[in-house]
């Protein structure tokens, strides 16, 4: 287990994530800033999407996207992540049962020096 996974298991992180009203997802960054893999979701994520943590750990956040997820928003997200900027936007995502919902979310890079190690996403249903 690397240090980031130790942090995810820390009592401080667990308490903050468990108390959060909003969905929290942590992904491990990749060198090309795409296809980052989910390493943590909180209970609010499961309540929002219908997916348990066990069902999404090791998968990419793209599993929440579908035919009505806006391409332009995904392109802006990719551009912000490539440039180590915090992304803020909304689009249509999909629950495990296939139902769609409008999501507002922010994704911030976690930096270790000049290197992005993870992304933290906070999401909520709107509208």
C-alpha cells in the first residue's frame, strides 16, 4: 500500500469523507491524465449513483457517463486536468439502474511537488 492509500485509511480522512453530504471520489492519476482509476468513494457516492464501493474501485469514472453526457464538458474536463487546473462543471451522468441525473462536480488535482498523484472529485445531483 502506498502512502496515498494509507491516507485514505486514516481516521481523519475517513471521518471527513463519511460526514460529507456530497459524493466524494478519489482517483489515482495517470501520466496522460486520462483513465484514472477509482481508489475511493464515500457512502454519499453510493447513495447518489447506486454503485457500491466494491463495484467501482479499480474502474474509471467513465462508468457514470452515457449517451447524454456532454462531449464539450468532457473535453473541458480533460483540458483542465492536463493543465493541473481545478475543473467545475455539470453534465448528465447515469446511475447503476440506468436512470440519468444532472450532476455538478468539481475535480481538483492533488500535487506532490510538480507531479499530480490523484484527483479528488466532489459531486452532487442538481435540478
